[in-house]
C-alpha cells in the first residue's frame, strides 16, 4: 500500500472479488490437507475439502469465493462474541478474574491454571472462556438466547442457530473442559454451577455461521465498536481496541506469534476450521477450511489470510 494512500480510498477501489478468486486458486493445493478436528465426534464428519472466504468492508460491500455461504461450527471464534458481552456486563472488573497475556500453551491446557491459582491467562483460551461464560450467566437469566440474539443482530441474519447435535457431541466428549471448569470453580473463580457454565460454553461453540455471516458480524471490531449498518455503538471504541489487541496476541492458539508474523492482523480461529481477521477502519475477513495444522488453525485458511495481506498490503503493520 502506498503510505500516502488513505485506507478508505484503497478499500473503495480495490478489486476484492478478483483478489479472493486469485487466493482461492493459490491455496487450492492446501485445501483438504491437515486434520479435521476429531475430538468432537460431530466435527469429524465435516468434509475436509471445503474452502470459502469472504470480505466485508466498512462501506457496506461484501465479496466472497468458494463455500463462503456454507454454515460451519464456529467453535472458539464465539469467544470474541462472549468476551464482548462479558465486558459490557462487568466492565474492567472482568480483568480481576481473567488475564490478558498469551498462554504459550495449548488452548485446553490445565497445567498453567494450577500454577496461576485458577485465573486463566486470557479470555480466548478455554479456561478464560469458562470464566467469561460464568460472568454472562450471572448477568442475565437468558444468557443463551441473549448471545444468539447478539450474534444474529451483528451478522444481520435471523437464520443463525446453535447446532444442538454439535453441542451434545462436545458435551459427551467434553472431559477436559469439565476438568478445567471444575478446577476453576475449586479456586472460586466460577459462581455458577459447573454444568450450567459448560452447557452455555458448548452451545456458544456450536453456533453455525458462514464466512459471510462472520465477516459481517465482526464489522463492529473494524469500526471502533460501531455497527456498520446502523452506526449505533455496540461497544466503546476503547473496548473494541482491547478486543482486537487480545485477538492479535492470543487469538490463534499457541501460534499467535507466528500468525501475527505471517498475517499481521488481529484474528480468532476455531477448531471448526474458521478464522476471522480484522483490518481496523477498513474491513473484516472470514475464511473456512476444515483441515487444521498441528496448532489447531485452519491450514488453508491461514495461508489465504497470509496471501491477502501480502497481495493488498492491508495489515496493521
Ligand atoms: N469447543 C472447543 C473446545 O472447547 C473449542 C475449541 C476451539 O475451537 O478452540 O475444545
């Protein structure tokens, strides 16, 4: 990007349709490689050979390629939505119960939690998301419905659902999450019964959204906390900044450093193979391909985001 060029001008005249088509072609050999998450049995059934990508710009345009309209299980990407709701519910006091540092260990690790007395390193690992879920449950009697409503409003799509079969499948295999939540509760960092926290958590992970839905839904984080369509405040500009910072440092598992190095954007991934990235003041990107690398990020998805920032120069660095 020419440094004199204004991002808004660049976005307005950039041929994103052609860029996405080119990227889909370039990453084609990676699609189907990697491993589809199998520890949640229902996710193992998703065909590995899918690839979709979408861009949503702050001037209201949307571009797509491949399977961008196919809903998939967003899994950990949901942690960004719940963090938004928990920050609104509790404000800065949230940070007494969860940290803001990269964990440097797996997203479902137990070891660190013991050393750090039940205060999870950050809200984007599983333990942190359990605390965030607990905060939301304490703030409203209709937590699950509120989350669904929030996500539908952000994506402007009333058809978004939580897949009950995915939630049940994860619950039946969710021994590690149960261990984490019980452990946190033993340190008195959960107020609600562990079963309620886990039920909410498994349902948030079971949200089914497409790349188009996710790109639209994340626009408030590219737009200083404001809804791109209505202009209304979803969250303050300061909180949007903090959430983006956490995505950059903690959003892509134990590969966040490598991801920032390669892609240079705040992003959140999920084991369903989705990754959402934010170009502040410009646009959002969502990509989906179920084959994961050894750290749990979509193999073709990460490559596609890497190519996007290389081809367009749109990164935060
Ligand atoms: N529901 C998944 C789990 O708790 C989410 C993992 C992820 O997407 O990072 O294991």
